[in-house]
C-alpha cells in the first residue's frame, strides 16, 4: 500500500521512466515496467514473480537472467547459499567473493537510489541506522535550513523596518526648517529625500516578506509529517522483511531436522529391515519434502518482501532526490529574488538623491538675498548731513 | 575704533572699491576714496570734513555738491531745516517733500547696505529696532540654521550607525550555517554581504561626520561673539549720534534764546537810547554769535558722528552680506558633499550584491548531491533474491 499520499500517479510514471532507459538491453523487462507504469502502484507486487521488477533489474540490465533461473532449482544447502549471497540485518546481498558485477541504476547521477542500500553503524556505537534514515535526516535538515534562511530574512526585514522608521521620523524633524530661499528649498528636499529613502526601504522590507521570507517558510507545510509517514512505511517494510527472514530461518531449521530424521530412518532401514520402518521412511520423506516446500514458500515470501522494500526504496529515494533538487532550486530562486530586490532598492535609493541635487544646483545666494531684503528692508533712503 | 577684529585691512579695500565704481562721475570723491582705502580705517573720520565720505556720496554721484556748499552758509532757521531734512530717532534724512533723488549704492544687487537705513517699529509695538538689528538677527538665525543642519546630519549618522550595527550583527548570526555545497556557499555570501553593507554604511556615517557634520558645526566658532561685538559697536555709534543730537538741540535752544535776548535789547535801544543798552546789545550780539558758533560746532560734531555711523553701517552690512553669501555657499557645498556620499554609498552597496549573484549562478543541485552522497553513502551494492 502507498503511504506517500503526496506522490501523484503521474509522478510514478516520471520516476519509473528512467528504468526504461536503463533497461535498454532487457526489452522484456522494459516492456513490463512500461506497462506497469500506467497501472496502480499497488499491483506491482504480490501475485507476480519478483523477476519483473526488484533486485534483479540491474542484473537484467547485463542481459543475464542467471538468478531468475535459479529460484526454481532445488539446491537449498547452506553452503551454496553462503557462497553466493550474504544476509546482513535481514537484507540479502550478493556475497563479496562471488559477487556478480552490478551496474548503477543511474550511473552518472550520484543518485540517492544507488548509494544507500546498506545500513550504517550508529555514530553512538549502539545499533545501526538504515541508509534511508540518513537520507531522511538530510531532508529534515534541508527543511530546517530553509526555515532558518526564512528566519534570517525575517531579521533583515526587521532591520529594514527599523531603519525606515528612523529615517521617516528624522525626515519629520523640524531642524533648520526656517532656512529660507533656494537654500531652504534644497534643505527641505534633503529632509524629504529621507522620507523617500524610508519609503524605498519599507518597500524593500515588504517585498522581502512577501517574495522571499514567506515562500521560504510556507514551502511544504506538511513536509515533516510526510517525511515521518515515509519513514514509517520503509521501516514497516524492513520489519516485514525481518519477520519473513525469521520464518525462512525457522523453515530451514525444520527442513534440516526433517532431513536428519529421514537420514536416521534410512540408516535404521539398512540395519534391520521391517515394514514399520519402511512406512516410517515414507512418512519422513513426505515430511522432509513438505519442509522443503515450506522453506521454498518462506524464501519466496521473503524475496517478495525484499523486492517490495527495494521497490519502495528506489521510488522513495528518487522522490527525496527530486525534492532536494526542488528545494535547492527553490532557495536559489528566492535568494536571487533577494539580490534583485537589493539591487532595485539601491537603484530607487539613487533616485531619491536626484531631486536634492537639482535643487542644490539652483541654490543662489544673490537671489535668496533679494527675496529676503524685499521682505525685511526698513528703508533705502540714506541719511544726509544735518543743516544748521 | 574698529571693534570688528575679523575685518582684515585687505577686506576694507575690497569693500570700498565698489564706491569707486559708483562714484564714476565724481572724480574728486573717487580719488579721495581711493586714497583712503589704502589708509587705516581709523583715519577716515575726525579731522577731515564729512564731505569726502559718508551721507553725501550718493549726492556726489549726481555731480551736485549742493549740500557740501551749504554747511558754511549761516542760515540756521528751524523752518529751512524742517523743509530740507527730517530727523527720525536722531538720524537725519532728506525731507520727503524736498528729497533729492538718491541712487542706490549697489543698484542691481539688493545689497544689505542699501535697504536698512531706517529703524523699524518693534513687532511688540513698544520701541523701535534698528535696521542693522534686523540684519544681525538674520545672521544669527542663519548661524542657528547651519547648526541645526549639522545636528540633523548627526541624527542621520546615528541612524546609519545603528543600521550598520544591526546588519553586522545579523551577518554574524549562525542561522542556516549548516547548509552545504554550492547553495551553502551562496548562503554564506548572502550573510557576508550584510557585513559588507554594514561596512558601506559605517563608512558613509564616518564620512558624513568628518565631511559634513563637523565642518557645518565648526564653521565660525566665534561667530556669535563677533556678531555681538559688531552689534555693540553700531549701537554705541547710534548712542553717540543721539548724544550729539541732544547737544545740537540744546545749542539750537541756546541760540534761539540769545537771538531773542538780542532782539529784545535792540527793541529796548530803539525806545530809550542809552550807553548801557548799547553795551548790552554788543554783548548780546557777541553771545548770539557765539551761540551760533556753538550750534555750528555741535551740528558739525553731529554730522561727523552720523557720518561715522553711516560709514560703519555700509562697511559692516557689506561684511554681513559677504558672510551670508559665504554661509549659503558653504552649506550648499556640504549638502552637495552629502548627496555625493549618498551616491557613493548606493554604488558601493550595489557591489556587495555582486559576489552573491555570482555564487547563486553557480548553485548546482546535482553537484551538491554528488558531494553529499560521496560523504554520506552507506553502500551501492544492491540486495539480491535469497536462494534456498
């Protein structure tokens, strides 16, 4: 069952398409994958053999169907098993000594789906951590980084608002308001330009809020919840794998016992021939065959579970990879928006000085004197000598 | 005595030169002025007649020396005095009804020296205010305006310092410091750019201080003290003028009495001829002549005082006018410096965004994934089916 509700069906197609390209040499597999990509994901496993999709894909790429032919052959000896595969934390890998060559699923992309198959020793030393867990932590950290960037921008906004507030307040200050004439006009424009600057910085802070801070903060509101679901789903599949591995071990032990029983009874038959013993051998052989069938069934179920886990691992890690690309692109885009706004702010700021410069060029002390003298003169009749 | 220590001698020459140009038609006056401009200002008044410089200059410009010829003629009748001149607050002006045409000293310049000869009714209604006082108040107000502009710039500096401090502090913030790869580098540059911005604004504030605020504040440290001296000097000259006007009035009254006494005694002589009376008339005539001489001397002293006041008025108002031009130019220049610094700040600010843009262009999610996967991968061996 798909627990990742945020994986739309169309996405599945997108995720699965790379397999088609990778599986160029194995056309039968390619066709099967292609067909399935149009079906509900739920039908991928279950009734069908694990051959079509799952751990064998990469092998299929090499055009060798060796392992696909193996499952049917009845050679369940522990020795052979040990030689060709090795099971670590209930996951079965090819044995290092007899490992067939594996080609990466996405050889040139350093894709998440290729590098996190093993578990990792916990840094604290106790227990292990699934490779998927590391990817999840990367996602959560990325989300946290994005949130912190948004918080950083929020702090910048506060600084801009404070700056704008102070500039606007100073602009209203009455200092030297009584300066007269053209100089008075230029001075008034100096003050007004501060209000203009304040306006520019306020606009900057407002745009920072709507175009940078908010998008960074709002992006994937349910991200953490989705990641948790994702985590649980993969963990559940690992638990199922562990449980089925235990069944395999139990069935293998039972088969060994049955085989030992059959062997013992066959030896007894050789020593003292009796009807009862022949009946016992028949019964023991039937039970041994049944135990063998049980083991085969358990291995089959185990392989189905591992295949399902593998499938979910590929699908989900590719989705995480896509989300990370999206996150980086999204942050990049909004930081570009930040520099764009900074750029515009500097440009608009420039323009607030222009009218001041214009009025400063018009400052004329002679003209100012004329205006002032006209208003304040007391009399232009000069005194003359007193006559006697 | 010159109380304006800050009037250098060379300045006197500069101030007086315009008279030479104005006095184009009156070459004798021109020569006299020219000569005097090379002498100590203190020798301008005193021994010489007030004819050479002073209230007559403008009349001299018209080429009529009428008033210069008058002082000698003995016609001290009040009636004639009233007809040709009028004395207001101890300053003697040509009578409106018989006023000779006066040309402005600096006709095209709206010069202070041409428009502040009369006193002005105090706005509060009680008393009058000298024209010079209005000019002084203009100067003091100008000085105050300049001081307030400096204070305004100081406030702007504080805002810039606060802004820079906040940007620098935010730049040190550890938010999203764990972002990795090329995106991490771009993010680190976003933070660094805030430190660069802070630096730009700090530089702006520092330059505002040294190149705008300080020069505006320091300009003419003793300006107010100098203006006070200037004020006292002109006021003293007005007091002397008032005192000499009182002397004139007293002498005029004494002359009137002596003339009445002489007239009475002459009438007595016509009625009863006696030696004693003839002796009395002689005495009375002598006293009357002496009173006339006294009056002439007082009028002469009054005219000298008025001439000195006139001279100081012209000199000092021209200096105030020069100072005002200097003030306006000086403020204009420093406000231009302000806009220049604002301009540079915007330019430098632009450049702080450039390295961020460069690194944002280099952000590459695939490269970042490669780096991260190389460091954190757990294993690229894919699981395979378990064999029985």
